[in-house]
C-alpha cells in the first residue's frame, strides 16, 4: 500500500476528487478537482504546484564522484559546470537505456541525481575501484515543481535566491520561509518553471509559504493528469509508457537505445569510457532501426470518422497511455505511445515510435482510432518535438 | 581504424609479471618471432617460484616449494636443461608424520609404498596399488585437457564441439568402472573418497590433504576430490608432488628467464605496472608506477584475475556485469608461509634415531595433519576468521638434496601453514604474525622436539604478505580457488577461459587461467598459443 509524501497532509486536504495513484510507492494526486482542466491551465497560463517527491534521489560525493557519474551517464560531465543541471539517459553495457533523469552538479565532486526508478544497485555495481559515496536521499529530500508563466514572479516573492540570474537548467541554493532549499530551473512541463528541493521534515512550511504567496499569482496545486498533458506537449518521454527500462525488458524490442528515443545528441561518444560506449559506437556505425517522433493527427480526418459513425467528434481530455498502431500504406510503421488533445495547440498530438524510414518530418502516416469499438485509421503527420516550446521557458531573467 | 592508431614505437607484447607463467609465455612468444617485454614489479623475477635469502647465507624457496611439476614439454621445448635447470629426485614423495611416532612414506612406486603400509594396515597395503593405478589411469585420460584451451561452453563453435567429442572418446576408453569413478570423485568430499579406499587415519589424511591444499575447504567440503584428479592429470599421482630443482624454485624461474632472453625476450625488474591503458575497448599498453608509458600491440597479464581486472583496469572499461562476476571470483587465501633457517637437521621423533636413512625419508614433502578430523578442525577455524590452533603443515627441507642453499651442515625448512585466513575476524595480520609463527613452531615441536632451539632465522608470510609482497589478490597462493566452479572452462569465468579478456588485445596467462594452480607453466604455454593464433590471423 502506498504511503504519503512529505506534502501528504496538505495535498490530502486539497484533493477534492480523492483521485490518487501510486507513484513509486507514494500516494500521488491524479487531479485535485474532479477534472484536471484547471490544473492544466494553471501550468500554461498561471502557476501550478506539483508534488514530485516520489522521484528517486541520490547524492553522490567523494573524490571520484565526477568519474563515477561520468562512467554511468551518456553525457560528458567535463562540459557541465558547477551549478548546472543536465538531463541524461544511462545505458547498460549493450547500449540500451536503463533510465533517465537529471544530474545537478552541486559542487566539484557533489551531485544530486534524480531517476524515475531505483538505481542504487546499478550505482553500486559501477562503483568498484572508485572512492565515491552513494547515498539514496529519496526519503530525506522532498521535491516540488513550481511551473507556469507566473512561477518566476511568485518564487521571487517568497524565495531568498538569485532567481533573475538563474538560467534554464541551472541550480542555486536559497531559502524559503527561512528553510534552506535548492532551486533548479527545471521541470517536466516544457514551460517556465522551477523545481524546489526541500528537507523532508520541513517540507510543509515551504508548501505553505508558496501557497500563501501563490494566491496572488493564481497558483493551483496540480496533479498527474495535468502534468501528463503538459509533458506530451513538451515532447518529454515517460518511462514505462514511451519506452521501458532495459532492466525490465523481456525481448529485444523492449530495449531502447538513446538514438531510438531521439536522445542521440546526449551521447558523448568522444568520452573515453562509459557503460555501453562500445555498443553505442557500433550502433552509430550500424544505424538505429526505430525512432521516436511527434505525430500531429489530422483533425478533419478524425471528424470524418465520427461523422461516418453518426456521432459528434469527441476526444478525451485525459492523455492516453495506451499504445496504438501506426501505419504507412497498408503496413504497420510503428505505434503511438502517448496521445493527447493539446488544449493550448488545439490539436490532437502523439508521441510515437516508428521504423526509421518513416521518421522524417512531414511523413504522412495513419494512426488507429477506435470509435464505438470499431477500428478506424486517421491521417497523421510526423513532426518535430516539442510540440509546444514557449520562449519564456528559457528567457533570462524570466518574466 | 584501431590498427592505424598503433604507436610506431609500440612493443609487440608486454607481459605484466615475471612469474613462471609470464616467463613461459614470453619464451614461447619470443620463439614465435615476437619481442616480448616482461615487466616485474619486484627486483626479483619468479613470482611464486623464487628462492630468497631468508637469513644471511640461507636461501629458501620463499613461497611455493615444489613445482606442479613443470610440464615436460616446456622443459624440452624451451631447452631448460641447457639454461641451467637441474631436477632433484627425492626418494620419497610425501612423508606423513603422526604425533604418536608413526611415519608413513609415499613413494612414486606404488609397490614400495604398499610394502611400507604393511605394518600400519594390511588392508590399506593391499588397496594402495589399485588406488595408485586408478589415479594413474584417470590422470592419463584427463591429461590432454591440461594443454587444451577450454571450450567456450556459452557459445560453443564447431572446433569446441570437436574438442569435447575427442575428449569424450578418450574418457570412454577408460572403461565403465573408471568412468564412473571419474564422475564420482570430482564432486566428492575428499574425506569420503579417502575413506572408500583406506582404513588408516594417517593415510586417509595424507591423501585428503591434497584435496584441500591452498584451498578454502576442509576434507569434508564437497568437491575437494577434484584436486586429486587434477594432480593425477599432471603427473599420475593423487598426492602432493615433490618436484624440486637445484637452487630452489627460483632456479626454475631463472632457467625460464634465461631461455626467454636467449629467444629474444627482454625482462625488466623494478617495473611495477599501475594501469593497463585501454582505448575504445582495446588495450594498447601499460603505465608504470613511475609514470612511464609503454605502448604495446598486445598486453598479457600474468597477475591473478582479480588484480588484472579489478586493479589494473579502469572499471569503466568492463561491463558492470563482468565486474560483479569477477568480484565473486573466489580467492580468499588460507595459506601462510614460514621459512626457517636451522643450524642443523632437526630430529623427528618418528624417525629416531636420525641418520642417513632418516634424511632420505625427509627429502620429499613432509605432511603434518595426522587424521581427517585434525584437518577439518584446522579448516573450521578459518571458516570463522581465525587461524587454526593446530595447523595442517606441508613442509620440505630443500637442503637435504641441495645443500648449497645453506652453510655446511645447516638447513632451511619451507613450511606451508594452513589455515591462516586472509580476512581475520578480529585484529589484523600485522599484529598476529608473530603468534602465527609461534603456533606453527609449537605444532612442529610435537614432531621434532629439538626444532625450536635450532632456529637461527625465521620468516613468516601471512596471506596479507602474499598479497602485498607477491601481488596475489586476496593472498591466494593459486591465483584463486581451484574448485569445480573455477576450473577448466570456468577459470576464471565462464566465457572467458580462453586466455582472452573482454578488452581486445589483453590476455591472461597466469594461474588464474586453465589449468592454473601450481607451478606447471601450462597456463603460460596455453595462453601464448592463443595469443599467437590471434596475432597471426
């Protein structure tokens, strides 16, 4: 049975829908209100507060901390300054992705590493011969995502930290309500926003300070349903939905390389050694077989299907995590793994995994659409992700 | 792409460690026309096969005191006699002593051994010739395995299957009874095996001792029977070998080095390798502790597998999966070495009165561990991180056949003391070395009461010394347990028993590869064959 996060006392009181889900063993709000639409709109038009405490968090320190992290991740740490945060995958020795997450360089040899899944054993297995301390701090550090166009102004109101100077994917330390916190300009929404790393036992005071000040900025606590729509718009992948960890794979098709997930630019093959490098070198030479792309579904084609059935066109406001077949001509070209109506773009969009020959932007494909338990195909066009990428996401100083 | 990047000044082959296998590999590769460079961290070549001055004027085989024996082909092919190697043939292979004054001499000649057994047990005397003949037959059937590169069971190719088929036919030639014995003996506890053949405790214990020598195992441990089969494969006998060279074990190394040099190899001492340089999964040289970098087309490690993979390589070069398997490779040392300089030959109660006859009986290996329970109790302590209160001792007095090692009339005694576990439950070896030495002397004094007063110099080497001075990871005398799960196609790891490593152009040639174990030179010879095969293709 799940347990509450450090913010449970507050989120429970606010969760009118009583709609929870299990995220890594924690109760996590799906939507506070019966529908997640206000929460989604807070992310894109005001500010949203999301409890992301269930992320796995590790603190890496010691003289060989940099060597250790660099040995595991595919990106090159020598290009990462203190105060910088990177998003990176890490692979097994066959070059297949185990997990992805962010690595914050807090000091020359001090890192906070977040992951979607438990990685402690993998870290230990890569530590032999290195003078490194690996601590799992998942239950010592609580985390909040403060996301949306008004998030910077709100945060400036409550936090003692240099937020004007804080660039995208940078981290700084500061205080909220007198409590020492780390603030990174990161998030899972593709919008202007921050993640705030808080000592577990003082988490509620930070929540309260943000909520009180947030009233003036139309701050809403937001749940996973709203976040899911936002992350698809931002083209951000979700483990167990858009790909799977190679650790859980049963067949080869369930193993994904960084190139297949569109993360090839994050693989520093010129780095002398890291787990999976040999296999990744070989894959670069050989070429990858599949690619993750964006799909824009042709709305008139959806309308046509509904018209044929005799129904008005309808689409769920909730993002779908059900994989559906994608075709080109008569043959299957791949599958759409995450599909959502984008309220901001007014488009039906999807993240899809297709054979490489179907991956170039502009390629016309078809996606399965089921209406009244009958399968139809609608037109879709391969597009680059992110679907939505506002300038405010990276603007410094922020508005 | 890789070939184009090879340094023009690169050496053909760099061999890490001038242990006997490293020297054997160097000599064979030189014979093939390469110019190997052997790098030895110590000032003395030989690794485990060295003769050290333990006290002014007293030279003693510092670690191993007998060859395994050295494979006859190696001695011939490398012309070791011409390079000064002279074998000494003791009359007795193993002399076992009991505290009650009994002694039992095992000779290479089974009939002679049987005659000596008569007073102890008529039944054992009758059984011994068949025991000896049985192991001679089993050994002969297994012998071809020793010089063979083990198959890759994980991905057996046509050649591997052919090799196994050939072996299978040879084993069928053994006949049904011996084949059954072969299959039964290897996984058996050696105490059971010995008890099936013999009734007298002293003989049982002497036979069983070979099953546990240098191992983290007692006579009741399953699988200890395999060591008897392995010994029989080497020289047709189930008991400890007494293959001595004039000048001690170091003389074997010196002859190998002389042969290797004559064939064109270069040997540098005082050259400790701190790291194997790897780029893009390919070894391309070594870096010395001094910082000097030596480029090479091929790097061969005579160091044990754990040292090679876990200490000489950057962990990022190896897959975490491989590394964790390597970390589970069992190499926890259990043997301490005590070397004594003695003013004269001690008087052993069992052989009184002393005389030329006594000296002849003592000239092979001497076994102390009079019954199975004694050996098991000695092991019990090690299981719980303590040295044995009454250790099992395997010793020899090299000066009996080779008086030149000590001043006239004086002697040296080389003692393997078991069990002295590498990892102690309490305290550390630095603080407990003296106590260990005293314990060994106390045990010896039971059999040779005048021994303590004859000591003019003593050296005690604990497993930690074996690790620090001789570079044996875990202080394991045999570069890792020679047990069923770590032999043949499993030595050191399944899939990596062909002398190759996950790093291209990096090879292993030490005792941590098949057939491993003692000083036989076969690992070096087999490795050189595989290396040459790769270089030629």
